[in-house]
C-alpha cells in the first residue's frame, strides 16, 4: 500500500477527483496507449490524466466485483494507478493495458487482504519446479509460446475479452463494464476468439517438433 509521503502523486490521484464507475471514456487503441505510456514514463501528467480517466473507473469496477474488500477499494485503486505513473515503461509491449492494470489490481487486492487477515495469506510468486522430462517440458514451452503469438493476432476486441476472462479471471459482466460493451457482445467475442485459437492451435500442434 502507498505509505511514503515523499512520492509526488500525479493529478489523477488527488482525493479531490473521485472516480465514478459510470464515467467510462472510450478505451484507447494500442498505438495510442503506447504513445501515452511513453509520455507518462517521462512524467507527463496530461498523458497520465488521459489514461486515468479512461481506465480508473474500469479498474474500480473490477475491484468492486470480487477481489477487493469494499473498504479497501479506493486505497487499492490509488496504488494501482500509482504503479502506472511510476512504472509506465514496464508495461510489456503487446499486452493490453486494461489486462495489465487488472493484473496489478488483483495482486494489490490480495496483498491488501493479506495485511488485514489473520492468519496472513501467503502467496507463492515463484514458478514451480518442472519435473517433466526435458522433451515434454520443451514441447509445452513451445506450445505456450505459439499460443501467445496466436493470441497477439486476434482482433483487438476479441483479444481484450479473452485475456480479461482467462488471464485476469474477470466475469462476462465485469468485462462488459470495463469495455463499455453489452454482455452479449463480450460473449460473442470470447466465443470467436476461442474458435480462432482452436483452429490455429491445431496448426501449431502439427508444426511443433521435438528438439533437434
């Protein structure tokens, strides 16, 4: 949680500017996001305000629908957006910003919950040891990498919906709230995305060979 008084908070984090869940400006395109993130990395507050206005209401909606106690939502949201301000340059290329922010939000929410729970909730952050045979481990890693590449080729709307559903554990209603689309549209996009990935996965499986 944010405890340091030495951190200069950007305008969007001012307590005088509450976030409304009903105020959902349109999501930015990946190219616009990349430009804004680059400007935020140079501490440009106007760029931060643009992304804050667009995504803070969606992140707050995500937090309010499951992973965060109601009394901690505002504090966790502040933490999440402060991470964006301080570490904009660390958003991985090709990762949708809303999915990245929800990932940060989930981590911050669990951490906040652990701080107020008894006994504390332990969280394992390291990867488990791979006990599979080298060839099987290789094939699995190659399959994951291939699917990641295939996911990047999906249309933006389908990719956003699927990443939020699968990687961030959002419900269809949560995704609809964050994207501003009807639930029926979200379901259709997820269905289409899964079908595209199934088709491409079949091709990928046939092309993945064991180490030479």
